[in-house]
């Protein structure tokens, strides 16, 4: 699968932009602020129906405009896929596949598998558990429609239960029967999500370790582990045991929405004990593992976006990483960088066709 062409209209800093791509490597080079990352983000937008960097859709409209349109023509196996994503201020976003609008955006997830590696990924290490859950959920959901639907349902019930807890507090009342209905739904959806997460990590962690070894060319001991209270108790029991706490807090304090992934190097948290280079390699290994995991399930090569890949990595390390994608199991790659000569020197080494776009 690859992206043949891209058209932007009033998207971020672009009033109008039309691009034709190479089926293997495409590089966007130029100074900071010219829109390199915005082009990569528009490609992400076509795959996921939202921006990677700014999920507030209206803020992706160019200043002084009242709408944006992104159009991409993809070649997937023997079929061309035309995806159009558009938004007008005050209206709902529309995503069309081959001229037909989606009723539910969730139906589009997984149609165009894609992986992005960006400096923003450092949030996976530095920020809270919600960022790591979002990563895990995103990887699973691209290949498991049932997981995505369970996740949507779980979050909907969670929101309803939290609203009920606030209502109880505000009105000095309590209805055990209504609450038990929400508890049962949370337990059903949450238990299935937990099982799928456990199975996913059983498959994903060995791939991740293999990718870290390939990227760093050494045998540093790295690991990621799943942190969930459901390993020791079922969700129904947890909800009952934390009922008084939840009533006091006015929100649901236990459940799979509180789970986390622990990242470690030499059995210590990489956030505290990993160098910047080690953290960056850890993150790239995570994303390469995501790529291989998705490729194995979808039987197609996801598009790979490498945003500012030289950030915190020296040129030799970048060359090594780029060389890893010089294999049959990688498809189309998009790279952004501030130095045209440096980028071209790296991509020339891997003997693949490429295009360089100077912005």
C-alpha cells in the first residue's frame, strides 16, 4: 500500500498544496515552521480521521479560512482508494471513502494502516498513564474492530457512571440498582478489553525487544510490562470495594481506564534512568514493533512517517535506523528534516527510489 498523491486546501499553514509521491521514500526538507510536519500530519489525518498533533479539528483550519479539505489517492493491492477528509466551521467533520461518507468514523480505523515516529512520542515516557494506554489501544484497535467497539462502549458507560456519581453527591441521594447496571456493563466490556490487552502484549513484547536490539545493535535489557489491578481481582469486585471512595471522589477510580504500561531499562524506569538517546531508541523500537505487529496482522505494509528523525539521534544512528527499512517488509516512508544535504546523503545509502520536496 502507498499514497500516490495528496491535495491540501486551507489545512494548517497551507492554502493550497498538491503533491505526487514516490512509492518508496519521500523527504520533506526546509527550515522550521515551513510545514514539513503539517504535511505528515495530513497523511496521518487521512488514516485516522484526526490530527496526531492537534485533535481539536477546527484548529487545523488555516487562519482566515472557514474550512479545510485533505484528499489522498492510495494504491492498496490492485485497488485505488480515494479518501477525503473535510471540515467546515460549525459543522461535523466528514470522511469519505471512494465518494461514500462514513456513518461512524470508527469504521475507517485500520483501512489505511500507518505508523508515525515523532519527537512528540517522548510523551509516552514523560507523561501520565493515559498516553501509554492510548498507544496500546491505538495499536490493537487498528486490527481489531471488536476491541475498538468495546472500548467505545466502555468509555460511554464510564462517562454515564461518573455522571451518576456526581448526581448522587449533588442531590444527597443514592440508587444502588442503577449503579449496579453500570457496574455490570463496565465489568463485561472491561474484562474483554483486559483479556485482549494481555494477549496483545504477549505477542508485542518479543517484537519490541527484537526491534530495540536491532536499532541499538546491543543487548541492553529493556522491557515493558502491563500494570492492571485486574490481574489480582475481577472488575466487579474492584468496583464494589471502591464504591465509597468513588462516591467521595465523584468519579470511577478503578477499571481498565486506569491501567498503565511500565517502561524499563536494566529493570529500572527508563523515565528516570535512561539517557535521552536510550529513551529515543526505546520509543523508535516501540513504533517499529507497532509497524511489524500491524503488518503481520493486516498482511500489508503500513505507511511509515518519520518526523524529525534526527532529533536527539546522531547521523550514524539515523543511518542505521534508515538501513533497517531497506528491506522488503517495509513499504512507503515519509521523512521530514531541516537539512536537505544530510537527508539525501542518508537515503542514497539504501538504494531505493526517492523524492525530495524542498519547502
